[in-house]
C-alpha cells in the first residue's frame, strides 16, 4: 500500500471533497456544514437529497454544467456546492451560469406564475480573487440581488457565497464558533495528525474517521492517489507560472 505523509485526506482534492460531503453515508457532514453556513437565513435544514450533478442544456448546442455537489432540502430549495482549487478566468461568471440550470428546471409546462424556490451557490475557494486582496480579514462574501442605492435585497431567491479559504488563518485556540471549526477543518485537515480537543464533537469525530487514509480500501487508495496527484501537479504548475512571471517582471 502507498505510504502517505498525511494521516487525513486533503479536502481540496476532488476525491477528498466528495468523500466527505458527496456520499450518502456522510450526508450529515454536509447537512451540518450548510446549517452553520446558512443558519442566519435558513433556520435549520432538516434533510438533503443528492441530485444529479451533470446538467444538460435545452438543446444539443447548449453547453452543459457539471457541479461538484448538487442537492435539495425538504422545502425544494437547491444548493450547488463547488470546490475551486485554482484561479480561473471568469469564475464568478461561471457560478452565475451554473445557477441558471436549477432556475430553468423549476419552470413548469402548465400554468406557472414564475414562483422560484431559493437557490444557493456556494464556492469554497483555494485562492483569493485579485479584487479582494486588499481585504485580508474578509474571507466570506454573500452576494444577492440588491438595490444599489438603498442596499436592500431586491430578491432573496438567489444567493452566491464565496469562501476564500487562504484568508482563514485562525488557530485552534482562536476558534469561537462552530462555523469557525468547519473552516479550520477544511483548511487544515491534511496537516493534522489527530483530532484537536476543541473539535471533540460527534460530527467532527465522524469527519476525522471518514478522512483517515489508513481505513481506505485499496481501490479508495488508488482513487485518492490519482486525485492527489492531479491536485499537486496543478499547484506545482501554478507556482511555476507565478515564479516565472515574477522573474520576467523583475
């Protein structure tokens, strides 16, 4: 079996993210995370149903969309959860485009008054937008349709949340809320060799148990290996491009 330096999986790999949040036996992990993320406006999400992640256009020439995670709560509200490992041109545009698929699928063929269920597009980012670099302490951005002058929400059915994880630098001792704990785990899971005492709660104990590489089957090891290799290759390519850009600039 392959030897890994880390005891726990990296949540920013495709395999790691979907193992923690995209499998039915671990649905309670995603449910708890979303409840902490959205509790101020959602109250309590009681249940989630995973939906098909591949969305097709209305015609053969339309582009398709493939979400990392796509689910629905007991009220019919939709949640797209995306993990983005590297900067991408027009990423914000992509999230807006992705939101059109759940909106369009709500259209009814019979008489319909255009009432929409709420849609949340949540992006967990392993980078910082260039436009946000001057706000080092702000890592969460909640975006809605608002009136520019009054700042009042014009329509609350469409919400985009961006979490710039490199900005979250709290230590274990600085964690104040359950949401802090979730962000700490996402940011640091693969750097830890045990569960910190401050995270000794049943939901996090399950997460650490799910993420422990030593408990994987050989097939799961291979899948994670492939995903980790892609993640590291991507990071190395970006680091090389950045270093070459700095050298050229100098």
